[in-house]
C-alpha cells in the first residue's frame, strides 16, 4: 500500500512538472502568480478574512512551485521583471 502511494505521488508530481514546464503551463503559471499575488504582500489592514483569503490563493501557487521543484524566489523575480516590462 505504501509503495502504491509513493508511486501515485511520483506520477502526480511528474504530471505537474510536465504541465507547468510546458510553454502553455508557463503562461498559466505567470498568470496565476500575478493574479494571486505571489510577488506582493497578502496583508489587508483591518480585514483578517481578506488577508487569510489572499494568503490562501498565494499558498496554492507557492505549493505548486514547490511541488514541481521550482525556486519560488527565482520565478517571482522573473514575473516581477515581466510585470515591469508591461
């Protein structure tokens, strides 16, 4: 059973890598990083619910980056450069 769980996890991780390292996946990841504030603070003064919501969105993207073994700081820097170019 444990062996099957590891095999499934590996298969899922490889699928994430395949998806998000493709040209289309990189477009989607850039969009998600901008839309969900990976490069910006999630704090909303006076509204802890909004802060928690924004941090939850941000956490999903950071989790994907971690899952595909990408350095989030490196990716965030590239996104920030892209934002500045627009």
